[in-house]
C-alpha cells in the first residue's frame, strides 16, 4: 500500500508539471495570435499560421468577438444569410447550430432549396465540397462570435447535373431567398435573407451562347431586392483585370464584388496571383482558408473563400442596424474607412476592416441618415391572377414598396395597412383593413365581382396611399334547378325535397343550399316559411338558416337567390314536443330508480342483514313459546359460533317484538311433514356446512 501511494504522488506531480508547461506554451501562442478559435463547436489545435487571416491586422476575429460579447440583441430578430452554391453537407458538425432546422413527418431537416430541381435536395454534389467549404467559413465566424441564435445559414443549391451554374438557376435561387417561397406556410418561419453570398464567377468572354449571355432577368431580380438583401459575389480566379474581362455576377449593379488577398510577409499583404482584380469592390482573405470539407476539414484558396468574409461583415452591420435597408448596409460596406489597402497595377484595393465596420457611427453621416417615406406603391406577383373565375380561384400575393427605398427607416415596413374594397351596383364599400406589412395575400376571404386593393401608410399623422389595383372575379350564374335546400349536415349529397327530415317543435334545424360554391357570395338571399319572409341577407352571411318550428304539421320552406326562386321546395313534417317529454320522463324514472338503489344500498351498509342459519322447529304448542326464550336461543347460537355478544338491548327487544308478532299470526297447525329443524351454519374459518339434516329425518 505504501509503495502504491508513492507511485500515485509521482504521477500527480508529473501531471501538474505537464499542465503547467502546456499552459505556458499556449498562453504564449495566445499573445502572439489573438484570433485562435475558442468556440467548442469549431476545430481545435491549429497554429497561428493556419489562422493567419484572423489576426488583429487582418479580419480581426478577437476584436469582433469582444464587441458582440456585450452586444444588446433585444432589438434583433433572427437574420438569415443565403449561400447560393453547390449544396452543403448539412450533417457536418459546423452546421449543427448554424442552420435553420425544422421537423417534417418526424424527420429533422435543414431549411434549404434546390433552384434547379425545385425541391429540398441540397446535398453537396461538388467533388471538392465547394458549397460546404464556403458555408463552413461563415458558420465558423458565426460560432466564434457567439451569434448562432441570431444568425442562420440558408443553403441554396443552384448547380445542374454537370455542376454548372446557370443564370436562370441563380435568378430563381435569389427569388426564393428573398421571400418567394412557401416556408412560412409549411413551417411557420418567414425567411427573407438579409445577406446573399454567391461564390460564383463566370468571365464575360465565356458567356457567348450560354445562359450568362443575357443577364437582364438576373439584374432585374437583384435590383428588385437590393433594399432587402446585401448581395456579395466572388470576383473570380482567372488572374485577369476587370478592365479586360469582367465576371458575372460580380460585375452586376448592386452586387459587392470580392477579391482574394494573401500574406506576402508578416506585415505586407498582396492580391493573390490567381485572383481577378481591377475595379472590384473589396478584398478579403482567401488563401489557405481552413473550413469544412465533406465530413472533415480542408484548406482551400480562391475568391470563393474571400466572399464569405465580406458576407459575415454584412451580417455584423445588419445586427447593428436592424431597421436599415440592405442598400444602405451595402453602402456602409463600400464606404467604410479601412486600415487595409493593397496595391496592384496602380490601383489601391480596399480590404474589409472588421473593427472599422463595428466601431464607425454610420448614422451620424448625412448619407446614411433616414429620410421620411414620401410615397408607397403596390404590385401583384402575377397580374394574370387579377382576372379569375371563381371555380379556379388562386390566392394573389401583393407586395408594397416604400420610397425613397434606400433611405427610410425599415420600421415603417410593419406599419403598412392594406385596404380591400368591393363595388356593387356602382356603390363602393370598404370590406376591411389589414395591417400585414409589405406582404399581403388576397384570398377567398374576399368575394364579389368587382374588388380593389390599395396600401396605406401613416407618416407623422399624414397618410400615403398607393394606387388601387382592381380585381375581377367571374362567378357562375345560379342553376336554380340543381340547387336544393337541405339540412347542413346533408348539403353535400342531398337531392330531395324534404319530408323525411326529423323535426320537433322548439328544436332548431339548420338549413342551407347545395351547389352554390361558385355563385357570387354578395347575392341577396331571402328565406321563407309557408310563404312568409323570415330572414334576408347575402349568400355569404345568410347561406345557413336556423329554422325553429313553433307549430306541428307540414311546413314548406323556400328561398330566393338574387331574386330567383329555388326550384325545389323543402317540405317538412314537424312533430309535437311529446318526444322530448317522453325522453324526459324516462330520464326522470331512471333518476328515481338510481336514487332508490343508492338509498337502499346505503341503508344495508349501515344495518347489514346477516343470516343466522337457524330455523325454529315449529310444533303444536309453538304459540306457548315466549319471545325471550327464542331470542336467548338465537343469541346463544350466535355466541357459540364465535360472533360478538355485544349487541344492544334495543336489538334484543326489537327482535322479540318481531317474533311475538310472527307467532301471534300463526293460527293454522303445522303438518307433521313440515316439522323439523334444519340447521345450517356458515363456518367463517373453512366455509363448510354443519348441523344439516336430510329431509324426512325429523319425522316421528
């Protein structure tokens, strides 16, 4: 035992020395390089060289982490950043907390989209795991800053079966990312991405005859959503100047283009030799970037790796200014004062400076200050839906736009009021007002042949009103010979004229129409009972008629729709209320029986009847027996059977009186065959019967 303790002391001492040595080594590394990963969800064990891009004079991750450690997120809603790429390996550990996860049919899955196959197939199809690596860079920064509860990555796969990006697929991906999706209907999340990362590049010289030859549609979509999302794109890896051969989508308007810089020396940066350069917007680290690759990690180089750093900088600005338009955020990125400048071929390229972005008070500059909204307009997502037939009706999505679009406080977005009106016989009435923000759905709640929609916004007590958009719904004319009046529960299949429908005086019967689904709900409806008008209204609010019969016999119910009579009358025979009375009588009897049963059971429980297993042998002189003698005999038998003898005197007296009465009423002699005593005794111990005699043995 002593030897064992000595060995334990030496082991403990060695362990302490090892820990102290390790602490000294790693504390030295921490001083030299403040950007080492600290979050438990990102990879460990890499050196300063591996993370050169997170140094204080590069993309200062440590400074950003400190900034957000005391940041007030109370004003922030969750922000989404779209990664339009080759897909993603969403099972990688970096994405456990950084994707938006939902449950569908008991299966956990990430929210994402495939803009080619138009489904949720977002697996990374690139042999180099390009999309996974790009998304991994963003995920690593999110985790390091501790903002994973406020920022989620939305992966969108936009490559075809040949792993090529087409302008059409990218265009569809942007639309989906900016809100043209069904996420809110399916899962309750409203996903409109605040930042869109496109690590995609196609040289203009290579677009001839291809999908990128005409970027008009793509440019139109980007312009449409430039106030909603910050667009970031890679400049490309061809090593050419934008003057000679620009790339798409980096060269499109309202897109921030990103070059790749690397370390030339410890104190000097350079544009990577493989990066395109020239009149692109910003430069960011893109050389030997460590990120997710398949299920593991790998290094990769390119402008595709640089773009995510600018996208995460845009996210930081979006967190700082949640109500500022995306176009303003883009302007802040482009105009921020940077301590990083990289010269190439006479052009000074600005590097993204994280701390400048986080510490500059942008709203103090007039160029970023808010301007009060001056006008508002609305548009339908599909103008062909403005004229529809009722039987083929589809919901019409509307969007409002507030101007000047890049300068107003985004808090106004939620204040937009939508007004729906209906015109009947030249008279216009307001149906309702709905405060739903920039989005509004015109659905089957609204009926009528002529309707209109407009948006309303109040600014400092003054109202801004959009133009009215007319909606025309064509309804079917009522076919009075195929419409029936029937009970509501039968209305889907009823085709008769009544007569067999059970009804009683005072009992409500709910009636409605069949075959009126595509009839104008604004038509006037009138209900008649035996020719007397009893109810009127529109088909919308008076389709159901509550009929309460007040007299017995046959009654006829008829109705008109828009002045036309329903061809089939509804006839019904109303019975008297006796049926109800009969049911009530049965219930009363049942209640009485139940009451008596409960009463008797309670009485038996309080005064249980225990058979004494004793019959008194009757004889001719039985009338001479005294009640006291019999009672004593019975109680003596009870005591002999082990029963309690503590019965009260009142019990003895009552028993004696009852026995005397019985003896007094016995006037006829007892026959010889009936004489005898049959004794049965319940044995509490074994249940056997003792003392019994066979019939006839008592004869003399």
